[in-house]
C-alpha cells in the first residue's frame, strides 16, 4: 500500500517535500549565524564525596541498629529484674551482666564511628616475620 493509495494527493507530498528542502538551508544559516554558546561543564559530584556520603549513611544505619538492639536488650533485662526482684544473688548477677552488655554496646558504637573515621574496614597489622628468612645454601 502506498501513500497515494490512502487518498493523499501526489501534489501535497511534493509540496511538503519542497517546503522541507527549502527550509533546511534557512535553518542551517540560522544556526551558523548565531554564536554557539560555550559548553557549560556541570560540576559532577566527585567520587570521594559520594563515597563519604555512603559511609556516613552506613555509620548512621549501624548506630541506629545498635541502638535498637540495646533497647530490646534493656527491655529483656528489665523483665528479668522484675521476675527476680526478691533474689539478691540473682540481682547481682543481672547487674554484672548488664554492665558487660553496656560495655559491649559502647564498644560497638565506638567501633562503628572508628570505622567511619579511619576507613570502612580496620587496617590489618603489617606482617612481620618472627625469624629472618633462612639463607639459601647452594650445594657444591
């Protein structure tokens, strides 16, 4: 099926083609006569900044996770205290366990902050051989 069989007169198609061809040089002249603007370089977010933002969000997420876990632990501890309120020996053990858990919580929080400040993972200690390497012996 051709375009002319759809009922478009051939003269319309010829006129439309001529108008397109006549307008093309005018458009080219309009573009060439106008000064081209200098390309504007949009400052992209440097990878370092992006990495820093990601690390900050990871630290916030870890601190919040630790905080939620601590709140759950405290609720459990409070329930255990209520159940053992009349047993002084058990209360003393609960106090010691709570102190240990608080210390662990603080250590986790500090570790998350330290990982942020000193890099995403802790740096391994450099390898140091305890004995010097054995001298090679040549057989002769």
